[in-house]
């Protein structure tokens, strides 16, 4: 039970993949260790999620010096048939408190 008297179950509205993508949209230079802490996941889980997102074309990893920077791929859409065709940029803008979608990179 929280301070408002509501009980919370074990489910959440956003998946771990969505949370990791949001963290990378907020700070493209963030360390995956910090993403893991923010998302309450293990660093290994975050690395696997980033690999999934990169493999499926949602983001690109760019090495700059000793750090990775992550770019969200422009035009990425939701995968589930219920949301198919909707651009993820709107979700990212909503949760990054930015009235306009983030400036993503063009697909390579």
C-alpha cells in the first residue's frame, strides 16, 4: 500500500524496453550502469535490452572517445499490432517532458 492507500501489484504500464529507451532519449550519453540503476534492472539486462533495440533498428550506438552515445532512429514505430503504425517519438516526447519529439538520427 502506498501513502494514498492504494495497493500496487507486480505489473507496470511500461516495459523494461520502453524504460531503457526513455532513459537513452533523456540522456544519449548516459552510462548503462546508470540506466540500470534508474530502471531498477541489472546492468546485464540493460545491455541485452540495448542490443535488442539496436538489432531491431530503434537506436544506434555511436562511440565517442571512451563513451557510447545513443541515437533514437527516426520513424521508429511500435511493434505490437494494437499500436502498429504509431511513431514512438510521441511517447518519448511525453516522458522526456519535451513538447516536440527528440531529434533522432536518420536510419542508416
